[in-house]
């Protein structure tokens, strides 16, 4: 498992980061942003499917509530009819898990790369570079000349948290629009509302503990997802 992670995630990401560092003015922060955008672009089909699935689930909430209400005293029948309803409408309630797993894997990889570079006194590990990637020798850890990507940064952590709140809130607004005012929230909706606040708090907390490069990756990734989500919502309208 470690071999797969290193060969197909860590090393390619390391080389992409160094490549962008070389061609974008030796700016570590700009290289992180460019690497993040490439990753997000590669996984557009996957994330698009996730957003569309979430939106469709929101639109089907009223019908799902009817099934739950009709079978509230028979959990087995409620589960069976719910699964049949999902199948009939071609919706997978777990489709959002895979993109989250990918995001976590690359978040771990970015963190390890930043820690590896800063831990080696910002010297590039030549053994990890592909033959066609130029070795810059050492890395300047600054973004725009003054933000140190190797140290925690309050402002980047705060912006990453705000971006995550924006993303969660826009999804919740879409969910509210599909429900009547008299509808009661089910467990999943209540959890979504809790996560709208808990997620940004955790983002800010961890952003303050780790290198700013991680917060910059988080911020860039979330903003990309927000605009992709808004685009898909507007297109569907």
C-alpha cells in the first residue's frame, strides 16, 4: 500500500510541484496553487458527478420524506422502499464518499511533501525527481515574497475556513429550496447543518497547527469546488 501511495500519488505530486516551482518564478506558494488546480481539473468528472448526485438527492427529499413518514413504524419496509426509490431515480447516496477519499489522500500527500521539503532545509530530493524535471537545488519557501509556506499562517487558515463555510452554505441553501417550510429536518439534514459550522472550525484549527502551504492548498481546492458547484447549479436551472 505504501508503494502504491509513493509511486502513484506522492512522487508524481512532488514532481508536478517542482515543475511549477521551476517555471513560475521560483514561488513555492504559486507552485502549490498551480498543482492544486491541475489536480482539481483532473478530477472534474468525479467531482461533477458528486455535486450532481447531491443536488438530485436534495430535489428528491420531499418524496423520500413521504416514504419515511408512510413507513415510520416499519423500518425494514422503509429501508427497502428507500433503496428501491434510489435505484428507480438512479441516485447513489454514497457517491460523495469517493471524491472525499481522493481529496484526503492528496491532502496527506501535499502535507508530507511540504514537511519533507522544510525538514530537509528546503533542499530538493533529487532521487524523487523524474529525469525530465530540472532540479532547482533548493526551494524558497515564500509565497509572493512574504508569506512563509513552511510555517502556520492565521490568515490563510481563516480564509480556508471561510471558503469551506461558503461551499457548505451554498449547498444547504439549495437543500432548503427543495423543502416546504412545514417539513421537519431528518437526521442527515441536521448533520449537514452541523457540519456547515463544524467543518470550517476544524479547518481553521488544523490550518493553525500545520504549515501554511497546506492551508493554501485547502483554500485553492475549496474555491475551485465552490465555483464548480455554482456553475453546475446555474447550468441546471
